[in-house]
C-alpha cells in the first residue's frame, strides 16, 4: 500500500514515480516564501475587508429598501443569498486586485526566479523564453533530437 501511495499519491499517478513534497516543489524556497506572503496579504488586506464591506453594504441597502427582493422566494432566504453573493464577489475582487502587487513583489525580491521570468514574459519585458519547450526554441529542439536519433542509429549499426 505504501509503495502504491508513493507512485499514485493522493491526486493520481506521478510521472517521476515519486510523490511530490508539495505543489510548489519546482520553486526555490524564496519564491515559496513570497507566494505564502502574497496569499496571506491578499486575504487579510484585500479579500476580507472587501468581502465584509460588500456584505455589510448589501445588508444596509436591503434594509433601506434599495435592493428589493422577489416574492417567489421567502424574504429571509433572498436576503441571506444576496449578502453571501456580495461577500463572494468582494472576496474575488480582493484576490484579483492584489495580483499586480504580488507580481511586483516577485520582480523586486527575486528577479532571477522562474515566476519573475514568467511575469516579465507576460508583460512583454522579456522576449527570450526560459523553457526549451517554448515555440521559439522548438526548431532548435527538433534539430537536437534529430542529431541524437541519427547518432543512436549510427551507433546501433556500427558500434565501433
């Protein structure tokens, strides 16, 4: 069972045959720290205040009669639904609004990292990709693969 867990893990089969330690295993420790800080700050400084503000605003507007409730559903259920909906919209807006702050944090604190390189490419600052699988490097990748294949065939025909 333990050997099977190592191969399959909790989320499915692993290509490497071992279970990954965490979902950020590709990143450097500094990048993991920045991601953790971004998640915490986005929640506490943007999402929670906006979520509470949207919910309170919806409640007040509903109490004052500016947000009428339809008569098909009981009034209390409609009010709770509207408040929860506004709260979710506030939460999502808060998370989305913190994305640029987090991106700038990656660029300033760890500019040589994978995430910072990706941000620069998406912003159009960096045009040279960092991956061999990018479209720009596909031709070079194919040429290398063809050379290796020819070499392998040649060695299998004439090993000496």
